[in-house]
């Protein structure tokens, strides 16, 4: 999948354009199908209240990856180490 960052004429903020799969599920190079519709909410449920959502990736790769979006609860748990986390808006 190709991802490009662009400025849309209708929006001043930075946007992401995706040139990839049109369905949620994908296949790893091992032949295993990944059910994103099952995996994503399972991760969010198990890692709540510290993560609010996930991006699941790994299409045509050897393994599955996940990008998690943290919540203020994780910042609170991290305490002084929270300054090393990405800025919260």
C-alpha cells in the first residue's frame, strides 16, 4: 500500500491519501488471513483505557503490525515519562 501526505485544496490541515486495499481483511505472506474487523476492537478492548483505537497493517508482509492511538490515561500512568510521548492535542 502506498501512503502520500498532501495538502487538500479544501482543507488547510495535512491529510493522508491511501492507495491500498478496499476491504478490511488482508493476507500475510505466510498465507494467513488477518481479520481487521475482529482484531482492531479486540486490541482496543484489551488495552482500554490506555489506547483508543488502532491502525492494523501487514498486507503482503510476514507479520501483523498495529499503530495505537494513546489516551490521556496513559499519559497519567506514565507520569514524568509522559514528556517522551507524542504531544496530545
